[in-house]
């Protein structure tokens, strides 16, 4: 396994400075932001798509620092009922899919998105329960009329480029847990039954913790399905007192640390070895030997301190080598 970074968090640095920093802290891989919510802080992906010279420079710049480009991050809402957002995020996604193989990777990381509740809605509508009965009508419309048709087309386009789409399961979007992710994987796959689907997971444990999902068991289920394409290194801290009073569906500002039921934390500060070692072991058991891409969103630490603490902590729990023969029997 290797340590990498979801580089949107380094967007305050210039390109060369960010790569030098990654080398300095000992990273081996980088996930590049190329549009939608992560932005495009380092280069214009559409310009790079049309320029073999710029593509070579990006790859050479990373290679000189010992950094493997492991994915393009274009988390967005391409099924948004807000037409401007829909157009922008669909264009960014298409660009990322075409650009990925030119930069030496076959993974594009994104969200499933969330449509409106009907063709007439002007804003996304995330359904969180089965009742009243119109909620079921909303879900049927979102999945059958919007989500599955869109991602079936998008999966076919990605397959032609040899690209896999890794959904980050995130509340607020239609894919928010392993069940919904595997549902979209099954319904939207463009490939025959004898071939693996190119729709899968960017497994980010932070979004599972506060939903009450055990990320280790999520890794077991997604791993058994052959659906783990990418993994984020990100933690969540649960405030037990606030959770006992208000539960975990918390829409307060992330900056309202004292009153929130949970906040994102640097790896090791939300959960320790009791989680991270079994999680890494489960990934290894299920055949994932790729990158743990650190994403820093800890509102209690600076980007640099929080990120470097995550690097230091995860370096101690990663499994770097393949197991040898069992010499003891």
C-alpha cells in the first residue's frame, strides 16, 4: 500500500510547491483535482486535455518527485436540477474521463449526485426516510428516470476510455452507503455479466462513521463485490453528548464545533488503532493494495499540521509488503 493525498487540500500552494511538499512529507501518490466541487487549482484540465506537451509536463513533474498519479477528483452533482451546475459538472466529468488515461491513471473519483424530487424541482432533494408516501415517489423518479439512465451512459463513455468511476458515498447524494453504491453499480453497469463493472467505490470511512456504518464491514462487502477502486484517508470524531441529544443528522456549520454531533478529524484523532488497523487489514484481505489518499478537513487543525499528523499516523498502520509463506506450520 502507498500513502497519497487528495490534493484539493493543497490548492493554496502553487503546482511545483505542492509537489515539493508532497515529496518532503514522504508521499508516494497524488489524486489531482480537476473540477466541480474540488475545483481546478493547479491547471485547466480542458487545456491539458488538448495539449500532449502539458500532459507530459504534469506526468514528468510528478514522476520527478516519486509521485504516482492515482486518480482525478471531479466530485460533483452532474444530475443536479440546477441547470448551470448540471452543465458545468457534466462537462468537468467528461473532461476528467478523457484526461485520466492521458495522465496515466484509470480512476475518476466523483459523487453520484442528487436530482430534484420531480422534473419541476429547482433544487436537489435528498430523501432520508420511506414516509410520507410521496418520498417513495421521489426516490423512484430519481433512480429510474435520472440516476440510472445518466450513469449508464456515463459508464459506457468511461468504459470506452478504459476508465473506472469511483463513487464517494456521501449523505446528501443518492449514493450514500454501500447498499446504494452497489445498487447503482448493478443498475448502471455497461458491461456484460462475465466482466467486472467499471462503477465502484472511493471508500471514504469518514462519511460512514456518523451514519452508524462500520467502515470495516463496508470494506468487507465492497471488497467481496470487487468494487473498491480508491480509498480516502479521513477520520470523523463523534461528540457523544450532542449525539445523544440530537442524533447524527446534523446540518449545522462545520465551524460550530461545540454544538455539532460530529466533525471531520485528522486520521488518528477521531479513531485510533482500534479502527485503522482492522480497516487497513480488511482492505488488504479483500485485495486492495493501492493508495490511501489523505483528505484533510479537520476544522481543529491547520491544513499543514493536520495533514502531516495524518501522514505520520497512517505510515505506522499501512501494510507495505505482501505476506510471505507461513513458516510456522
